[in-house]
């Protein structure tokens, strides 16, 4: 009885110690570091164009590289994110046509540079290229592409499992408008991934933006003013490798509603209602 009691006490003490363990995660962006990621994104929904409702079903696969270009005196690092190779497959059902239209082609080039602090705060984002050549200038992929560091920022304090904190993220639309939104993070646990101890962080995303003014290139090649409203909701789960100080993987599930209106005939009015799920893994 005494041995069993001591054993139970030891187990309880061990569990208490585990539950109370504190973490101080930071990005370790040493100059010259190169990370390779593979991503899969699936989007399904509808696009209303000039009164026609068109079902959309597309899948994007890509391999990307994140490189640490430099580290400055303030401990922030300058990084680049490049789509090395990728492919988009889309099936579009056009009303009035007997057969669905299928697109299967390589992604065009895309590059992004940004600055990141050890806590994960990202600034000075600059991007060139367009990820999805088949769905117009304002696509869900473009909308989500300005997520350097996968949108993870840690607070300046120790964290324990169950802790929550708030962060602010942003992305820039084609046409120049920038959207800022709040994210609520939760440290939900610790997971072993191929021998690496990773923090499991869940973020609740809730984006609401109304009447954003952007300028796009119209059908005839002329500039056209467009008003964009959107709602993006969902969750993203991220694995953060504590030892390497980097993202080990992500898993996202988002609902995207976009409404584009224009007074010019150069750009048609479009409503998109899509569900997007995706994952990214470190190679």
C-alpha cells in the first residue's frame, strides 16, 4: 500500500510539473538559413460573375523556399520567400457548356521579402508575381499569400499550455489595399514531430473588411477602380520547432467571402464564396 501510494504521488508530481512547464519560443533566423516547405491548398465554392453562378474546384501544390538574407543590429532578420515550383489544377463548370473546363498548369513566379523579429513580428513586406494565373487579379491565394512566417507572433513572456494571447496580422491585396486584423492564439500542447519538440499553437482568424478601394487592370488594359469587401473566418494550427526556432508545419481551414464591384465595364462585378483548406510541411 505504501509503495503504491508513493508511486501515485510521484506520478501526480510529475504530471503537475509537466503541466506547469513554461516555454519562451523565438524565431532563430540565422543568416544563411534556408528552409524548404511543401504546401497543398484546396478551394471549392462558387464565383458569381455578371449574373452567372460558376462552381469552382481547384487544388494548388507548391514547393517554396524561405531564406534568411541578413540579420541587423536590432536582432530582426530580412528574409525572402520564393515559390520554387508549383501547379494549379482547376475545374470550372460554366453554365451553357456541356463539359467542364479543366485547367492544369504551372504556377508563375512569386517572390516576397520581409523583416521578422525573434517574436515573429513581420514588417516591410514586398511581393512580386501572382500565385494564381487562372482566377483573376484578386484571388483567395493572393489574399492569403502575404502570410510571412505563417502569421505566428509570440508575446514577450513565458507561455504555458492553455495560455492565450492576441496578435495583429495583415495582408496586402492586389491593387494596394492593406487589411489589418486581430488573431487570438492558444498554446494547446506540445507534439513530437520526427524527433523535434514542437509547440502546438492554434489561431482563430476573423477578418472583416468593407469598401476597400483598389485599382486593377481592366479587360482592355486600362486602370479600373474596384471596391472590395470580404469576410474570412476559420482556424489555423501551427507547429513551432523550439530547438530550430522555426515553423515545422501548418494546417488551415478557412471560409472566404469576397465581393468586388466596379463602376467600370473594364472589371466585372464578382462574388466569391469559397472554402479553403490547406497544409504545409517542412522538408
